[in-house]
């Protein structure tokens, strides 16, 4: 077991954080006329994907369980 951290794990979060900072700076400088919801979309989209996959797994598990009984 290695105790060193793999740098590739942080790449996704780094890109999302970079996009969020770019969108905030563009919004604050009036270069884009987006809603704040879309400016922060890189952050909440990850949470939405996690919830989506959790619900799909939950539904799939429920369907397969009811077929076995």
C-alpha cells in the first residue's frame, strides 16, 4: 500500500474550481449576463451527478430485488 497521494485525483476538482473562478470573474466584470445559478454550475453539477447516479443505483437495486422475490 502506498501512502502517497495520486495527483490525478485532484485534476477534476481543479478544473471545476478554475471554471467557477473564471465564471465569477466574468460575471463580476459584466462580460456575461448569466444567472448566478449558472455561474456556480460547475460546483453544483457534481453534486447533481452524484445524486443522479445514487438514484439510478437505488432504482436498479429495487427492480432487481423485486424480480428475485
